[in-house]
């Protein structure tokens, strides 16, 4: 009888340690995403300055980009998920504006910034996938026995996953085909 209680106590303790470990992994994964979002915000600021130099007429688009950038930098974890999607949409508007200015689109600074943004978006996507896997594993352990008993005492709620529904393909450079 005493041995059975000891085994259950050890199982509960190991499950608690597993939940704590998975929670830390999810925190680390979110930290990676956060760092990439800050890098993206910096690149967006540079991109806005390059576009602004070429297009004084497009102030609304530039204002939207700057507002989205500020929102992204100020967003808390769950709000960062939604803000990231908004930034992707606003960036598409910036890229559309740049198509009206061939000198801008062919400029070295613009091309470099666009390439860097595409690279950061790909890294954000990879980091989001890792974060989502960590969250799925953590939430799964919290829902299963005895994790569900431990999680009841833990004030932390289930974590939300990042949406991977952004239209990253729209950021990619078009393939030039000559017939």
C-alpha cells in the first residue's frame, strides 16, 4: 500500500517536472519568435524610409505600416499573434506600392530590404512551427492524466498557437520566364 502511494507520488512529481520543462520550452520558442518580430519591425522601419523617399503620395500606406510596426512592438504574447498577421497584410500593400515605382523596385536598398524581410518571414514561420509543436505537446500533457490534475492547481491556462495562415508566397520574388 505504501509502495503504491510512493509510485503515484513519483509519477505526479515527474509529470509536474515534465509540464514545467515543456512550459519552459514553449517560453524559449516564443522568445525566438519575439526576437524575430523585433528584427522584422526594424527592417520594416528601414523599408518605410526607402519607400517614403520615392513616394510622397503614398502616405496612407506608410502610416499603416508604421502603425502596424508600433502595434507589433507593443503587443503582448496573444496580441503578437494577431499583429503578426496584420503586418504581413500591410507589407503586401507596401510591396504593391513599390511596383508603381520601377526605380524603387530596382534600387539596391529596396531589394536588400525585401530579401531580408523574406528571409525573416521564413525564419518566423519556422519558429512558429516549433512553438506550435511545443504548445501542442505541453497542452497534450496538461490534458492527459495525471497532468490534468496538476494543471488544475496551476493558474497558467492552455497556451494559444500561432496561426500559420499568412500568405508568405506573396512576398516571394516572381520568377522571370522568357519565351
